[in-house]
């Protein structure tokens, strides 16, 4: 099969799709990952073929910023973040920047399957015009229908430019839908016409040694991360580390490749800071995780059956944090609630709660039962091999 995989050019969007891309590649299918040039290294590191489409994500934000008097989204309540950014940034701007390049690639390759993340609004139109089978690969919960209605309005002129009317939900669900949310996390994930796909690798049987050492290694380990997009607030790292200085835990903080962990010095005796450590090397050693509720981190944590303290920062963080809280898998502190006493208190509640532990173990079992990327690649290839677009 000839497969194009397309996503928004940002780590949190490309990484969730790479496992399925690799599964197609391992089958011997011809696979091309098509997105902005700023994430090319992530794709090439997986030995996948990369094709630039559109512009770097910074150009998307610059285009949106040029339309506003202030900083885009500044002052929005968390409940309004998606309603603001999805139709404007990903709909009007992102689709316009991606559609021509993506269509040219799919026509040139004669793509049979187009896999895309749900923020690539160009993909349903490209599939309709090129004849590729559209497969939307969710990267978190299914998007709110009202938000998708706004997005459909925003991209309607581009559909009309190609002589087509925009379908409902901007065409996202016109083909196959892969949902990565286990049932306990998002009950809507089991709606008709969706296929479940495991969102994160299962824990390895023999995990690697923890890449840092502590004076008292028997204390519970707490992993602190703010991901790759919302990790610029080093004061938040300092606050959380200070909150846990007198707690009977060890803390491993990763600040991201673009930040310098030495700026957090001096650290208390129970804390260590690194730029980056692979989740798979840390999570098997953890008792709890404090994180921003980015989808990649959230699913990795839940696949290991770990409880969380979520500190949502931006984008879909607020929705993900609400999902975990409703599922009984996490405690949550919103931005205005994050204080030293609150962090210490919430973490103790997370570590001591048998209810949270039971819920996270249940969700881990659900994730384990979901089809793997290898299984899904084989299923989709078999489904489309004899099916006209």
C-alpha cells in the first residue's frame, strides 16, 4: 500500500502517529510522513521517509498574530481555548498552508491511504480530491462537535475553491476514525464508526536502569515534566520542586531539550533535573507523575497504571486533565491554583489514594487490550486493498 501520514508540525502531533507509520513501513508498504520541516528530525530518526508540507508551526502562529492586536488567545478561559484556536489556527491558516503541498504529494505518490491527525483540516479535502482513503488518527479525545462546526465554517471557502461543499465536522470523520482513548477515559471513544488503537507502548518487561541516582533511592519517585510545548515556565518547575523538598519522595524533573536544567540550581537533596529522559526509561520506576496533561505524557503515564497530578498549561491540556479527573485517575490544579502548599497536598493525596490507584490500573488494562499499531496497519491494509476510495 502507498500510505501518506500527515500531521501538524509539532512534537505532540507527530509522535502519536509515528507508531502506525512504522507499522505500515514494517509491512513493506510505501510510507511518507508529510508535515512541516521543523519536525523532520523526529521522523527521520524513526527511519521513515519525510516530505515537507506547508511551513513551520511558528509561521502558523505568526500568521494568526498578524490578524490580532494582542497575543492570540490571551485572556481566554480554558473552556474557550479550542473554540478559539481550532477554527482560526488549524482551520483557516493551517489548512491554507498545507492543502496544496499535501495534494501534490498524494497525487504524485498515488496514495491509497491518507492517515492524518484531527488538526490537519487539509487532509479530508485532499483525500476527497485525490481518491486516497482518509483515516483520522486521533491524538487525544474526540473533538467537541461545536468546535468542529466552527472549523467547518472556517474551511468552507477552501472546499468551495475545489468545487466541493464542506462535509459535517469539516470532513474529519468522513472515512475511518482511529480513537486512542480507552473507554474509562473517554466514554465517547466507543461511539459507532470508530476503531480503537493503543495510544502508547506497553511497559517493557525489563526496564532500563534509572539514568540518575538519589541519596535515598528507596523513596517513591515522582516524575515532573511539562512536555515539549508548555515547558518554558521554569518558575513552575522551581515551585513544584520547592513544594516537594520536604516530602518523603525523590523528584526527577525534565525541562526539555531547549532549556538548561542548571538554571534550577541549587536543587534540594531529593531532586534531580535533566533536559530529557525517555519516558520508557523513567515511568517503570515511578510512583506518581506531575505533568501538564499533554496527550503523549498522559497516555504514557496511564499505560503504566500511574496516578497523576495534572497542572494543565495550554492547548488540549485542560480537556485532558478534565478527562483524567472524571475518570478518577488524577488530581488537578488549574493555573491559578498552583501554590507550594497545594502541590504538596495534592501529591500526598495522589500517592495515598487507593481509589486513584485502582482506576489507573483499570485504565492500563484497557490500554493493554486495545489493538496494537501492527494489528491496525494490517487491518487497514486489508480493508482498503480491495475497496475503491
